[in-house]
């Protein structure tokens, strides 16, 4: 129960920080015509839960963490190419760190595989 409360609080804090940063920063004009839809990290949480074999508590925590990740990736799409990669790398590292805390070793390996495949297919990593 403490783990769940901690992860929800951590997720809310991360989302708040991400949203505050996105409001504080103005949109930067893109020098290139990148496909910004590649930064949309929406997933079907039910399918992810089934694939990873998540418990109800894990599903709630993973959902909160993923919402933060989506917000960070959307924020990255607003920056020029030089800054964008730094923000993407930071978002991925944070997402993996939080997921490592929630998921079992086997679930985490599957999640890493899914995330890496998605990022590679979208040309983001």
C-alpha cells in the first residue's frame, strides 16, 4: 500500500513539474519538418496490462507513470532538434526508472522490449 501511495504521489509530482515547465517555456519554431505524431506515446493500457501481466495496483501505477511520459514526450516535440533529443532521453530514462520500481524483472524486460521497439520504429532512438 505504501508503494502504491508513493508511486501515485511521485507520478503526480512529475506530471505537475512537466506541465509547469511546458507552460513556462514558449513554443520554439521547428527548423525541420519532423513528424511530430511520432512523439504521441498513447497506448492501449488494457493491452499493455495483459501483455505484461499487471496486477490492478501495478496497472494504476503504470498508467500514472505513462501519463507523465506522454506529457514529457509531447513537450519534447515542441523544441528544436538540438534540445528535443535531450528531453526525449531524459523522459525515457525517467520512465524506465519508475517502471523498474513497479514491475517485476520479467515484466520490466518485456516493457523495455516494447518501449525500445516503439521508439526505434518511430525513429526517436
